């Protein structure tokens, strides 16, 4: 087998390695999710709300494009706003979490709306929420069902 001259070999090796060196880590490796929970609701309720905190330890903005769960038909990202003394929810297309920052989904602010659960979930049970990031990466998160007035919430 013939060995290519040194210059060609180095260039070929660089062409193979450079994409690996500059590739960004996936969001699952650069974010931390804390305090994921879903508000307990009566079995007849059509929707409930969900919350969590995300911290981006990476060097690039991460974008949450959507969230899914095997236990809910649809999950939307909303923002509560007060307009002319009336509370309203605004559907959000995506959530940007800049590098080195935190973002919180909390009651009265940004939150998840989880629609039509496929099975009733009681207080203390949990479900999986899957965060879908731009670029196709996903991150499964366990969310516990809690009462909104639970003193153990953070």
C-alpha cells in the first residue's frame, strides 16, 4: 500500500479532524434541568400546567422548539401577561436560553400547557417530558405531579 506524501497526509487528516473539533456539543450535554413539575388537576380537566428551570452551561444559545410527553396529547409553551388588567396567555414558538444563563418556567410567567392526558396522573406520580432543541437534539426530563400550593416547591 502506497503512503501519500507527508503534505497530502496532513491536509487529509486536518480535513477529517476540523469538523470534529469545531462541532458544538448537543444541548443535552450543556444544560441542566431543575425542579420539573406538573400541576395536579382533577381527572376531568382538559389541561394542566408544567414548570421547570433550565440552565445553559454551554458557549452557545440553546433553543427549545417544542416539548412532548407520552402521557399528553399536546404540550404548548405559553407566557402569561397582564394586559388592561386581564391575564392572558401568549403561545410561544420557541424559547431561547443564552449561553451562561438560566430560564425559568414558573406560575404567572412562562409555563407549559399540557393537553389531554392519556392516563390520569395523581399527586406524587411522575411523567417524562422530552425537550426538543433546534438541530434535532432531545433531552428527557422527569416531572413530578404536585399540588400548586405544595410547600416543597422551589
